[in-house]
C-alpha cells in the first residue's frame, strides 16, 4: 500500500534522526508543514453582480457571503474547511519606521459570525476603514475537507476596476480560477482578456454560466461562449449552473433538482481535477525533497562503503570528492555564477518591466490626448472618458504584471540550471501577494461644474457688441452718419456673436488643457505606484530565489564534506574496523533505499 506524503516525510525524518544534519532535517520539516498547512486555492472572479457570492454559497452549502441586489462584496472572502464555524479578519499593518515597506505584516482577529456581513459587504460600516486584506471563514463541509479553499473576490466596478488588478496579482498563487458570467449575455471583451491572463499563469481555469433559471436562452449563450473560448485559444470548460436550484436541492434534499442545477459536474471537476492536480504536485514536491535529502546522506554512506571495500581505490575516490567539494564550495560564494545570473537577471527584469509599463502608459496618454483634442468639450463626456482611461490603465497594469510573472519564472529556471540540468527540479513558489497600488492612486478628475449660462453669454455678447457698435459708429461719424444706425447695429450683433463664439472656444480649450494635464498627472501617479509595487515584488522574488539556492548550495557542500571525511576515515581504518563497519553501512543504505522507494512510489501513484 502506498504511503501518504506526510507518512513518507515522517519516514525520512526517522531515517535522518541518527545523522547530525539539521539543515536537511529542517528542509523535510518545511516540506511537512507545507503539506499540512497548504490549501488548494480557488479564486472566484467576475464582473459586478454576476452571481459570484451566491455561487460560493451554493457551492459550500452555507450563506457565508452576503447576497443582495443593492450591495456588493468589497473584501475577498476565503472559505475553507474547519471543525467549527469560525470567522477571522486578516488586516494589513503599516510598516514601522525601520521596516522594509515590501515586508508585509498582517494580524488575524477572530470575530463573531454575526459581524461577517458588516466587514465583507460594500455597505458595511467598517469596510474600507480597517485595512482588511481578506476575511477567512472556516466551515465543516465535506466539499472543503480535501483542502479546498474558495475565495469570493470583489466585483465592484467589474474586471476593469482596481479590484481586478489586485485579483490579477493573486493569480499566480491560485490553483484554479473560476470566472463567473451570467446567462444574460455572451462573454464580454474584458472577461475574455481576463481569462487569457489567468490561463497564462494559473494551471486550471474554469468558466461558470450562472442564473440559467432566469434566462431561457442560456443554452444558446453557452454555445456562443464556448465558441469565444475556442477562438481565443483558451482551454477552459464551461459549466451552466443555477444557484437558486442548488439552494432548493439543499433545502429539500432532492437529488434530481441538484443534478438539474449543474453543480455536481462543477464539484466533480474541483475535487477530481483541481484537488487531484494539487495533490499530484504536492506528491511530486515531497518526492523531490525526500530523494534530494536521502540522496545526499546516501552519497556520504556510499563513499565510505566504497573506501571500506577497496582501500586501494580510496585515494582516487578522495580526489574526486575533493574536486566535487570545490565545485560545491564555489556555489556558496557571492561571486558564484548563479548569484551573478540572479542579480543580473533581476536588474534586467526590473529595467524591462519598468520600460514596458512606461511604454504602455505613454500609449494611453497619447491616445487620451488625441481623444481630448478631437472630441470637443471634455466636460459632458468626462465620466465615460475617465472610466475608459481607468480601464486602459488597469488592463495595462494587469498585462505588465502577467508578463513580469512569466519572466520571473523563466529567470528561476535559468538560475536552477547552474545546480542541475534536470528539467523536473522543484523551484520555490514565488510570492505574489494582492496589490494595493491602484487603490493608492487619486481618481482622475477635472472641474466640470463651471457654469456659463444665458446671463454670462448675454454679458459676453453685449460686451463684444458694444465694442463693435462703438468702433463702426465712430467711423460712420466721419462720413456724416449718426452714431447709431443700421450698419453699427449689424456690426454690434456680428461682433457680439463672435465674442460669444470666441469665449466658448476659449473655455473648451481651457478644459481640454486641464483634461490633458489631469490625465498626465493620473498616469504619472499610476506609473509611480505600480513601479514601486513592481520593484518590491522583484525584490521578494530575488530574496526567495537567493535563499532557496543558497540553502541548496550549503546542503550540497556539507554533504560532500561529510563524504570526504568518511572516505578519509575509511583509508585510515584497520581491518577489524572495516569488518565491523561494512555491515552497518549496508544496513543504513538499505534503510535509505527503502525510504527512497516510498518517495518514488508517490510520483507513480
């Protein structure tokens, strides 16, 4: 019978207990903690009022996410398994005077279930004033028992809002993304763009068509959506569901209604594909750690065994070990090639990401300038125009982040090749916390309440008309005409009309100038905030990779030192000492081989 990953790690820890290798033991304990604490994270995303919260409630069979026609989710709600119902607030703490701003600090506060809606809903009195990162809800539900964590994300403002940028930043940490779109219409362009971004960095992308009980044409919409996915090259299954029918099935226990709701198929995929896929990855990760750790111990024992069995060849073995130790020692140095590759790669990545971001923002500014110049008075259309600018900025920020994430993973793979040419080596999970960068940007705004009513127009016209009548009246007196005559009256009317037109053009030009300046300030602010956020993320990536590979280099170096010392001892050992030590070495190797077989079985199962 195949052992569980936790049992294999415990077996490896027991085998390592007799060796003084706290570094390898710590690596296995970290792997064990990762197994027991890590959850399979499923992000539920979508436009405003598409039924995300109701979908989560129906999925976990509990009203954990507030649902209403006039309120919306404002804080991510993570629902996971626990033995008892529990609600925990996760708050971000401000950095202290001596702290690095990129080192996020959080605190966790348990609250009563009755306070959940007040913290999660947009209409809640506390929302937006207490720095909430997310709310965690523990539920005793079988669907969550395998480690599944379902996250209801905010949809305020749709997929082009600042919430979308934060959700995009969380995509690499997700095991699956569920895009929710109701059956009232086919996929929108922002939804398809978001799906493409999710597919680029997340292993599983699912689409859910909600509210099938409200729209008789949902089958036609589903077919159209599948065509859109095929044309976009997005391999994402589509599940038509009805949360209302699901609730009715939960209330009545009717299995036929439950099947009609469409939820059984969705739950099956989440449990058998998403959870199973995460389990396969966990097994592979555990197998890699156990094989690497036991391989280093076994290498030391094999070196000693070879020296004990053939003392004549021991000197050549020692020479090989000395050379290997020298190569391993080089990996520990600050001037090691992998260190140089990492530092140069991060510097290049920083420059490329900054250039890409500024290029995207410059294009937005250029397009906005053209729209303002050719669009006449910006005041009447300012709400739509500012919304368009914000959407373009969010799209550019999301695309820049996805590209940066892909480049960072490529850099990690290039650095890893300095340690091993194996293609299946395990790399650290590069951290990517939710971003608040766009929420720190002041809204795009200009003064649109400047009034120029009838009174102002009359006053401007009278002023221009008076000057026209005065000028032409004085010229008329030179030829014997009176000051006021039909010619001067006509001239006054013409000059008055021209003054009104000139004033209107001046005001429009002034507002266009203000609008261009406002767009430039807004884009500059966005570039500043996103640039800082991007540098912080890359600094975390650099630290994670540096710490990961430094630990590997130290472990390898120490293992080779142990092997060298064992071989040198074997050269000096007497015949009786060899006869006593050989059975011990073979027994220890057999124990390690048994552990390695269990680890290899994890990958095969």
